[in-house]
């Protein structure tokens, strides 16, 4: 792919988007696409139309050029001897531009006026038909008249086709009908007829850099039948057209059809059988399709094939160079797209890894925060529980004396961490069972006598993590069941402290 002569980054975002849309449709080189878009005021539709239909004369550019025209030279007189001695420099011959013809859908519809209007304008219609017929006959007798004085035959093509009993069809259907009629008339053949309209064949030839071989037939012409049987259907012509190396797209039209008639008028067809070779001429323009050869009239197969082969071989090298350049551009474009795709995939993988790493770091930070919050909550709970134990220890009644009535003597086997293996103490019979639990919970402070006056923690509900159990028989004295010590235990009792495990709490 050729390096652009300018920096694409200098274009605006809208201009870069227009360039991308234009090159994706036309596959044109950037060096040629940007000037065409500039001449089209960066309008993609106008630029595509100019690419396929060719650019007309620029009136503004012509007017500017006319201001700088040098003064005309003085007329030079020369005789025959001077011409023979100095030779004659021929004028450069330019190929004719091949127009892109798209039949209008409205031409295929025959609109009938209302019945009353048809009766009212019937005399004018008759006079118009007589005048047009007479003028058409006059133009036929005097073909040397300028085209401007001839009747417009293109507009009435569909009407004449209907008069001749040939129904007007769409380009693809008309192509299929021509192929069917061709095989019915001349038998089976191997000609690769293009199944589509002329505009489609022209666009395909322009896109793929191929030769468009246009053959226009007039069944009413006397030489048409012999040309088809002896020349077009000859073995060497069919073999040459079917050869893939020739890069030929064959489009055949019947001038009785609307599209083929418009093509014949645009290509200045004045004699049948008519053959035209259309291709991209790089010497003239990189976008326009040009008529590089015309072969008219009847001729033998060898002469016909020699003219076609000579034309294609002459322009084949130029198209081959353009085709190679385009293939290189497509290869580089594909390679660049693959590199961009690989870069995008790598970038996506990096983004995914970064996302996973970020999520992992966020999860680790969240776990650290949760553990820290749990540790702080546990520490706060432990401090609150310690404060409650100190407060509760200061509110436990002292042990009643031995002569006090309604006394319950309790022997409690303490947990191992309290150092005292067994503690015996007297409680009042009317004390609640919670008093017994509070004594066990606060025994650590009661045994040393280090009871402090602290306030009760607000909003704290203490839960005992043990239970008092009588072994023989096994009786569990739950604090939640309430009651007094005298009612629940009796006059005396031997109890043990059982720690409540976390799974037991869940149960």
C-alpha cells in the first residue's frame, strides 16, 4: 500500500469518517480518494456517484482556467512540403467515458389517465402520434441531422417495446429473458452471460478491474443471425471469453429492451452487430470507466477475435499493475486489521487481568476491613462485657450468715480457668436463679474482693455462655426459665458449670 502524501491525522473526525466510508465502498487508494472527497465537499454520496459515474466538467475550475488562458498564437501557414519534411504530430486520442445507466422504475409503469380525460384529450393524442411518426420518418430519411433535431427516443423506449408486443422487465429479468431466447434460437452454448443489469456489470468490472465486453444485438438486423452463429458462437471466441485469465465480464443486450436501448444510445451505437470493450483506463483517470474499443459490423471469427484480443492484451498490463497495487493495498489493509485485532485482543486480555487483579485487591481489602471490623467489634464487646461483670459484681448481695432462715447451700464446680476447683456458698432461698448465674460469672472479682463501682453499660444485654447442671439426676437450670433458687434447687445442691459451645448455641 502506497504511503499517503499527507497526514490523515490532520483531517477532522467527520472527514476521517467520510474517508473510511468512501474507501470501504470503493476500495480506492487514499491518495486518490482524498482529492475526490475534497472536490465533493466531503459528501460521501456525491463522491461515490462520481467514482462510479465519472466526474463531469467543473464549471468553477474551467472559469478560473479561462482567466489564465494565454493569448492565441498567430496562424501559421505551411505547405505540403513543409508538412512532409517536419512530419505531422497526431493529436492524443482519449478514450470515451462509459456512462453508468440505471433504468428508472417509472419508465416501466404505464399510467393510464381517467376515462373522461382520455376521451377529452383523444384528438390531441392522435395529432401527437401523427406528428411524432412523421418527424421520426423524416429523421430516419435524413440521419445527418444534429441529434438535437432528432426525436428523444430514450424516453419512449418502454412505450415502443409495449407496442412491439415485448413487455418491459427489470434489468435482471430482461437479462434472463435474453439468455433464454438466445438458447431457444441458437441452441446451447458456453457463453458466460452476466445475469444482471448493465450498471451492475459496470460496477463489478470497475471493482474487480476486469474488462466489460458489451454486445448489443438487434434481431431485426440482417447480419445479426450470421454474426451470432458464425462469429460469436465459434469455438475459439467462446474459449477466449471463458478463459479466466482474460478477466472478461460478458453483458449482452437486446436493443428492443429499454436498458439495452439506452446503452446503445449512450455508446453511440450506429451499426449492428455492435461490440464495445469497457475498462478502467489508468492513463486517463483512476476512477472513470472508458470505452477502449468498438467493433461494429459483421466479420469473421478470426478478425473479431483478433481485435478483441489485441485490445485486451494492450490494456491488460496496465490493469495488471493496478490490480497488483490494489492487491498489495488489500493485503496491507488486511494485515493492519489483523494487527489491530490482535492488539485489541491483547488489550482486552490486559484489561481483563487488570480487572481481575483489581477485584482481587478489592476483595482482599474488603476481607481485611471485615476482619478488622470484627476484631474491633469483638474488642468492644469484650470491654462492654467486662464492664457489665464489674457492675454486676458490685450488685451481688453478700453471703447470708449461718443462722439466717431460708438459706440454700450450693456447691459449685467451677471451670478450670478460675483456679478454684470447687466453691461452696450460701444463697437466700428467695434469690432468683439469675443471682446464682451472676455469682459464677463474677466470681473472678468476688474471690479477690476487687469490686469496683462502675456504671451499667447502656444498651447491652448480657448472655451467659455457660449453664448450671445437676449431674445425678441430670437437671439443667436454665436462666431463661426464671424462678428462685429455693424453688428450683431446694435446700442444697451440687452443681457443675458447663460451657456452651458455639454449635450448641446455633442449635
